[in-house]
C-alpha cells in the first residue's frame, strides 16, 4: 500500500487548554478556520468513536467527507479518518505539546491508498498551504484573545 505524510508545525502563544478549546468547539470553527468544518453527526459531542462530516475546499472544489473521530483527548490530540478504503484514505491530526505556557501544534495527515502515487504530486503543495493557513488562523484567533 502506498503512503505519504503531510506535516506542519506552529508555536501558538496560548496554553494547550485554549488551543484544545478552539479545536474541539466545532460549532465556532467558522470564527477562525478558513478552510475546514467538522460537524458531528446529529450534533453529538466530539468523542472518539463518533462520526462526523468534514467539509472543505480542495483546489476550490467543495468536498464533504464522512469521517470517524479516532482520538479526542483534551489538551493533547484530535484525530479523524476518512476517505474510501484502499483508494485514498487519510488520518488527519492535531497534536498539542506544551512549551512553557505556549503550545506546539503539530498538524498533518497520513495518507494511504492506490490512488496516492497519481494524486500526491498535486496534493502535497495544496495540503501544505491549506494546513499552514489553518495553523496561522488558529494562532491569530487565540493570540488576539490574550
């Protein structure tokens, strides 16, 4: 099986609890997130094992993907997986690490699937831009509240 990994990093001048609060408050993602919306099915809480809809624009094309929340560990990690098994499946994640009152945010996605060799040359740059824009928007949102 083919695999690839997109990974970004940013240091946010806010504690992990504040970063987690913004990430897990999916109803208010529109206040800061320029690209991605995560909507739990039936308004359920964001927890491991629960399903959600992921809405995003990739190459200016709107996509809606059903995902499964794999990890929702407060102040530490949020991860979901989605996409067709075997063809192009992604595991999207946000990992939070405390750095003297600030937060190191590791944000990325691990991909696998048969379509990856064909799509990765197109996806790699677009995903890097997309994830960096999310990181910067989250940092600006949290740091403006401090």
